[in-house]
């Protein structure tokens, strides 16, 4: 988790910035698309882990 | 289950429609090896044309530019998707995961069987594209549209449709497989098998499945649109119809980089499994390695644009992606340092699996290091699309698929078939492959740095490449010997399967669970009762024990040491 | 590995080669030490009778400290490469100087065409010069290119100039370079573009100033008479 | 989680947790698939200032809003099917399942009607990227609704045969997971494609 936080803290600003440079809508389209797709896997994996933990709450014995 | 697993079985249930994870692993293994032969044949034809331009390749004829483009495309597709994935992901996951975590079978055995047969179907669809009108797809294995989106640019229609269909079927198959591996891993571990007692091979196979799982969706979305462009006349990728060619690259490489790890991580897992067994030492830094793998996985999802540095996307995206890409060197540096440290002060035996493991380490290191050139956006301005790239990814894929894969095959061969392979033939196979692999691909770095572009059908057209004429012929000869060097393996593989000396349950004196089961393990693996795990997987040469290893299933009271505490 | 790079003829070529050599030095160091250690370890720690392996799990910081140290070095070198690379990248691909000569490049399946604006300095006028296959440029001048493609993705590649840029159809992609030497050089397509990809070759012809003016005048004369 | 089923081969019924994890993983890949499609949609949507492009019809926002409601209702019915089953009311569970399927089918029929009208107005797969995206994105979701409905009907059949009970509600629960996913996607897609 610490690593995820690190990656996002360091990298996200770097990605955010190009947005303000994208001049034409044409370029903006690809930016938003890239920006949208970047966090999705992490969100889904996060949701899945949370869900599985909830499903099996009492059953988990290791930390 | 539809059939009684313990009684005598009919041929069809035992060998064709088997739901036994070990039989399915063997099916994947054989299919992958057969596809590797096809892939090797395409490599032979391409290398012939590059080494001896415009002469007849023995056994085929003249490799014309259109055929060359098809061969380039099919070689990449077959080797990455139809050799690497079935051998490393499917065969190994199927065989190793249930045995190492103590399960009796996969979580969904019938889904597993279905997954294999869908994979066979996709192989058939792909190979069929050689025989349809227009021939095989010719747009490169990356299939960049608009070249791949419309018949008018390549003259290939049905080949392209079959290519997309084959990929879609394959991804469906591997999605089913991945659900199986992950669910099995999460829910069917035997008592005592905590997350930090799971053997490395299983961890890395699971990592590979994770990498595949959350990256394949966008590619399927892209493939659906590419298929529609080809058959329904839409224009998602065709600028004349308002489309956007970069979209495909974006979706393809979103999948593409995790895909590299899908193939690479299982190989690392095998090698990490083999190193402690043959150096009689615990793996160095178990937790560090597992966390590094997680970090590499996370990073693999945010680097994909490094394949698109000079594709015409906004250049301001290049620097951040360059940084993330080069950062990937950090987790892999940790893993490789830990591997090297595992050798230190060990007691190393150079049996065939260990040779392949060390060969993997030695060659993959080169692949990893040259990746730094290509991760740097500005170096990429010159190196993009040259043979330097070709050499780089062959130095990553080849060690993964073949060095890592053969390490795994030789290591688990006694467990797979219950017989020992011939050690001498195994070593001959290794040295032939190791020497001629390097003889083939090392010069390709030089040729690439000299400016030879990939996917060109005839290097004699280029003035700057005149100096490489002899070198190209030499590379071709080395490549042919490399292919011939696989003959000892084929012989060894099939001969030992029937005639090799019988293997006992634990020939390598290894500590993980799969060596508890008989060789080969029966359906259900464990007999009446499941094993219980008491210690970590790599308890070798403990100073407090007389025996030089402690298997995971041996109750030894409370053991000290971090691996034991987990 | 890089001793057979094509000769460098552009102003920024040395920067790109510099990055290559920098990475080469770093990577070469790791290559030699790590492969060296691998061979050493395999020879030194071969199995011998009566010698037992040392039990070491690497789970403590004390055991891991040299790994951590090496990783710190790796991180430092990574950022060194990143920052050096970012400057060069900006120079080649981001900060376009205003060009002394503007040329429109048209790529289509398997041919290059170059359009010069002619005497009035404007494109799409009657005096545009259209030249197939050979790209004529003056030496020591900033050349500003606009790359277009009619059909599929091509890639405009001048190996000696160290310039490569994919061309997307339906889009105008900018590029620039400045050559330091007269002569005849290679121009190739670097992105698989179909059947004739291999033969999609052009020529980069670098003139001195007077030679370029003379060529322009002669071409204009041929075209309009 | 460490408590593995004693013997998964001998057991004819899949263990509940394993099946749910499998379904959750499958939904995860499906979500990534839609993420890819949405990503593609964004490229064109953000990249084109004029949306919909000139000469292309506007989408039926109001009737589709009604349709959204239908789909959301069906999800509520599906929840009822599980909760009644868990309370031991297998018959009423089957009734709610039936209602879920009917509303799912109703959604599809309404969508189909709108599609026919759109085609008459000149919005086809090939008329523009706009049309292509619309039919691909909404069509793929429609296929998922169809698959979901088929799954619900299959579970309904087994429910009528009396295969589920308060002690073993697995099939209905799995169907609900998938149906929830399909329904939860829709408002997002509706917002992106119709409203944005």
C-alpha cells in the first residue's frame, strides 16, 4: 500500500501537468483517455481486495 | 464431476476431456511446444531471407516481401501468445499451483478443461489464416491500424479477421484460466499455507495472472473495434472516417506491457524455485522479492506509453512515462540482487534445471539492462524500430519462455511424467541453446545500433546496411543451429517419457509440497488426507537440523527464523 | 556495441549519442559486475564434500543492507538518465525553433514526396515545388518539417541525423533538424507500412547555401516551363 | 480463507466462497473491458468539440431515462430474490427472479425500439464514428444485459426445480452479483453517452 501511495504521489502530478499543455481538443481526447485508464486497474484491484476481505472476514487468519 | 476420478478411465476422459489439472497442464505443454515448432519455422524463413536475401529458402522457396510481412506478424503472434502464454502461464500454473498449495485440483476443473479447448480452437483459427485467400495477416504482431484495419492497405482480409478472432478466443481461454488460478490460490490453500509460506513459483504465476487479468480488457475492447473496422466498415481507426489510429496503440500497449510480465514472471518464479533447491540455501529476501513483484506489477500498468514515444502522441507525455519506465528497474534490481545473494555461500549443484536457471539469469540480465536504453525517450528517438529493439525483446522473451520454461520443464519433469530425463542430453541441449542464442542475438544489438530497421524484408536495399552483410549471414547460421539445438530436447522429452528410469517422489530433495505427492501424482494428488504446512518453503541447511532441508509438510515444532514465523 | 553507429551529421545528434553512451557506461558497469559475480559465485560455491551451505534468509535489514545500498545507486542512476534524457528529448521533440526552411513531407504507400513553398514562402500556392523521393536541404539551416500521410502510419527516419518520427494519417506532425555536413544520406520508412515497406526509400541531399539556391531555381524552372 | 474444503473433488456442489471469488474476478475483467471501451469513447468525445457531429440525430434522452429506471428496479427485484431466499421463502424468491428477468427483457425491448428509430434517422454503425461508438458501447452493454437475463432465467429454472434453499442460495447470489454489475454499469454509460 505504501508503494501505491508513493507511486501515485510521485507520478500523478507528472501526468496531471501535460493536461494544461494540450492545446487542441484532439490532443485532449487522448489525454483524458490515458488519464482515465491509468487508475482503473488499481481501483478495480482495490475494490476486489476489499470485497474479498469482507466476504471472508472472520476467516482470514494471516496478516 | 462427470466421471469417476478414481476408477479406470476411458481414453477420451483421461487424455482428451480430462478435468485433471495435471493432464490439462500436459495438454497445454504439448500444444505450446507444437506451436513453438511453427514459430521456429517462421523464424527460419525470415532469417534465411535476411541472411541470404532473395534466394530460395530450402523447404519453402523464395520469401517475397508480402510473405515476409506475414511471417513477421505470425512469428510474433505465435511466439508471444501461442508459445509463451500456454507454456509459462497455462501449463505451469495448472501443474504447479494446485500441487504447491496443496489443493486436489483447480477450483473449477470443468472451466479449466473448457479453457484448454478454447485455446486449441484459437490455435486452429490462427493457423488457418495461412490457408485462406489473401494469406496470413501482414500488419505486424502489434497490428497497427490503419494498416490492419482495412483490406485496401495489405490485401489481407480473412487472415486479419482470423487473427483477431484467434486472439479473442485465446484471451477468453486465458481469462477462464486466470479465474481458476486466482480463485484456487485464494481459496484452496491447505491449512498452514499462509501467504508468506507460498512457494515462489506460485507467487509469480499468480502475479502473472494478475498482470494479465486487469490489462486484457482494454485490448479486447480495442480488438472488438478493430474487428468491426474490418468486417462492418466502421472507422474507429481510419482517419478518413473520423477515426484515430493512436487509439489502438494506446489500448494495445496498455495490455502490452503487463503482457511482458505475464510471460516473464512465471519464468522468474521457476528460477527462484530452482535456485534454493540446487544451492541448498533459503531464498534470500523472500518478502522483499514478493513485494518487489507487487511493485513491478503496479508499475507495469503505468508505463505503456513508452511504446509510443515517437508515435506522434504529444511529446510532453514522454518524460513522465520515461521516468516510470526506468523506475521499473528498481524492483527488478531487488529481485536480481536477491537471486545473486541466494547463490552466495551456497552449495551449488549444476544439474540441468540449475543450468537453465543460471542461463536465464545471465541472459535476462542483458535483456533487462538494454531495456534502459529503450525506456529513455531520447535514446528511443534513434533506437525505436531498429534491430536493437528486436534484440532487446528477444533477450527478454527468449530467456523467459525458453530458459525459464525449460528450467521449469526439466525441474518438474520427474513429477510430470514419473520418469527421469537424460541428464547428458539435457546439458547438451542447454549449452547448444545458450551458446547459439547469444551468438544469434548479441550481434543483432550491433546491427540494430548500426541502423538496421525491424520488419524490413531485404537489407540489401539500404546503403547503411552494406557493412552488415556478413554479420547478417552469421546471425542466420547461428539461428539455424539454435533451432537444430532443440532436437536433443525433443528426443529427450519423448524418449524419457516412456523409457526413462522411474523417478521417486522427491528426486531433488526439495521442500515444497509438490514433492510430497507421488510421481506422477494421481488424480486428487494427495490420497485420503490433505497435507498440512508447518514451515516456509525454503528451509535448507538450517544449522539446528541434521538433515539439510525441512519440507513444508514436516511438523518440527516451533521453528525460529523469519520464514518460519510467517 | 555502439562503435558502428552511422556517422552523425546533425546538431542534436551528439546529444542523442551522448545519452546512448551514458546509458552504455552505466549498464556496462552493472553487466560486468553482475555477470562477473554470477560466474564467480557458481565457481566459488560449487558443492564440495563436507561443506554445508550457510543458512541466510535475507529477512533482516542487516542482511539486506547491501541490496538497499545498491538499489539506492540504481535509483540515483535512473534519475540521472531521466534528467539527461529529458533535456535532449525537449530539444529534439518539444521546443521547435522557428525554421529557416519549411518543407511539407507527404508519405503514402510506398513513396515520399516533398513540397517546398516556393518563392512566396506559402504552401498551397501555385509556385509550390513538388519533388519526389529526394529531400534537398541546405546545410547549417534549421529545417522545419510538417509530416503528413495519406493512408497508413509511416515513420520518417533519417538515421544519420538521429531523427525518427511516426507519421499519423489525418494529422500534421511537426519535426525539425539541422545538418552540419553536405552530402547524400539515407532516408527510410521505419514503421511497417505494407507490402513495399522495404523499398520505401528516399534520399537526403544536403547542399551548401549556394548549391541549394541553385537547385531551387533549377527545379522551379523545370516545373513551370 | 485458509479453511479449504475437505475434498473438492468428491463434492458435487462448488464451495460458495470459491465461486463468488471466481465471479468477482470475472466481473473485474469485464470492468476492465468496459474501461477500455469508455477510454476509447473519451478519445472521440473529448476530441470532438461538435458532439454529436453535424447531420447525426440526437439520442433519445428521456425515454432512455425511463429505461434506466426499469433496469434499476430489476436490480432491486434481484436483491429481493436473494433476501427472500435467505429467509427461506424459495417460492417467493423464484417470483422475484422472474420479475427481474421480465424487467431485463423489457429494457432490451425498449432499447431495440429506440435503435430502430435511430437507424431510421440515419444513425448507423458506419454513418460516423459517433454512430459506431454508440452502437458498439451500448450494444456491448445490451449483450451483457442479454447474458445476464439468460443467467437469471437459468437460475429461475433451477429455482423452480427446487435446487436452492436458505442453506444453499449460491446460484441466486452469483446471478445477483452479475446482474448488479450489469445494472451498475448502465447509469455510468447513460451519463457518458446520452447526457455528456
